C-alpha cells in the first residue's frame, strides 16, 4: 500500500505514516544525503512572504482600530 493511494481512508494513511516514522531502519544517517540549507531556503521562500503579509495585515488592523478610537 502506498501513502498516496486514493482508496485509502484517512485513518489508514495515518497508520501507514506512523509505521514509516517508527520504523527502526529510519535513522538520522538515512537523511544525510539531504542538504539542510537547501531545505531551509525552500521553507524561507514559502513561509516568509506569507508571514510578512499576515503581520502586515495584523499591524494594519491595529492601526485602523487606533484611528477609529482617535476619531471618537
């Protein structure tokens, strides 16, 4: 059974993923071929713009609330 099988239920997918994660043959050395800097760069390129927009929107909301209080 493959995790991306369309016929699997959500619980079956969770069970399959747990089995892979808890497999004793999965060690830190099995991920040694991955470039951590490349992974972090990809995360940064996807998360930072989204977080910037969220913070900007939150800050804009605070400023708008302060403006409304000043008008009263």
